[in-house]
C-alpha cells in the first residue's frame, strides 16, 4: 500500500541491532505452518469474504517527503550521485505533503501529492505507469522506468500479497520467528508468480502485519534496504487497516558510508473510503494531460 508501498531489505547485523530484530529457529517457537499463519492474518484483517467484496478504495492523508538531518558525507554531496543539479534539496525536517491515493482492481493505482501549490501525479493501470512532476520543472508526462513499473506491480495489489495468495499465484513460506520492536513475529517469505520475493512480518499475538520489506532505495551512491512498519490499526467497514506507516532505510556495509541512517518517513492516513465509484479513465495516461498539454499536442 501507498508509495512506500509502491512499497516493496536486507536485515544486516547493524539493521538488526538498530530495529531490535532477533531471529529464532521456527521449530522452537511454533507449530503453525505458513498457510495457517496467513489464514489467521486474513481473519484478523476482516476475513476473506470481506476483502473479496472490496473492489476499490480511496485513502487520503499526509505523506512524509523525507528530511536531511544527516551529517554531510565526506565523499561528496548528494547531488554528485543524483546527477540532477535542479533536484530540490530535502529540508532539514520531514515535510508532510497532502496526498490522495485511489486503488481499483485489478492493480490500478493513482496517487496525487500536493507540493508548493503544485500537484504531482503517479498512475499505474496494472501494466504501465506514468508520472507528472511539475515541482521538478517536468511538465510533460513521463513513462515509468522498467524498475518503477516492476515495483508498482508488486505494490498495486489492493489487499496485499497474502489475501487470496494462492489464487494470485503467490507462494508463502515461514522462514523464522523474530522479535520486531520487542514483539514476537512470524517472518514470511512471499514469492509472487513472477518470481519476485518479499518478506512480511506478522505479529504473533494480533496476527496483523507489523513490518513489510520495501523496495531498496538509491542513497549516496548505493542501494539500501527499506522496511515499512504498519501501526495504528483501526476498523473501517469491517476491515482492519493501518493508519500510520513508517518507512526506515537500513544502512548497508557496502558502498559509500552513511554516517547515520536517515530519519524515518511517516505516512499518516486521515480518511479511508471503501468501494468508492472510480472511473477507469482516472488510471489512464490521458488523465494526466493538462488543457495546455492537450492543446499543444493537437
């Protein structure tokens, strides 16, 4: 779910110490299988039939744009690695940007983010994606890169990788029993029908998602694992949904050294609408064309 979801690292020793994750052998902790854990997770989230009845969803709130409270790196400025001198530098403190996200089966996502009086839009129609980023001075519609499209395909599933996982062609394996922020969790490996693999941590008491593995991010010249924590679950029309997502970048040992990890980015959800009427036209490239752009292309 969400951009962070458009979400989906590596738990190295430093990351484990930082986030309090400690792994124990599966056999010593549980007799539940991966399939049984998924069944309990789906039930805790509202039940299979309740989720199958959801055809669309709209979420709105504020999305963390990230800050830059890290000390300057000795190996050069971030702009050196980004290669984009015009890219705005992140502020010292995280900025919370208003957003609206529409999801519709199968695999359609539209995200609008407000920034400095302008609206950035990302769209994925289930196969292809497009983006409009006026705050970067890019007023033309740009296609997703292959990497972005792959990530969007993983993150655009309205109910996530566990609900109806077998019907979706996913495979679930129980890998370990871990501590996540002091709580016992089942670590599941989900392998999609396309061969992509992500990890999901299920709280052993509530059977709700505690953490999910996000897409690695390029930072200071190296890819870094990403972890998304789900918090503040609330009931919405019989479903249990997280209203706070916290994204953390895990330092790596390879590549340029990061003096300290960047601060977590928070996404706060204020409102959720289940089964709103969403026209398919919202998820097309044509919907990104402003009147000026459309006139210019005639």
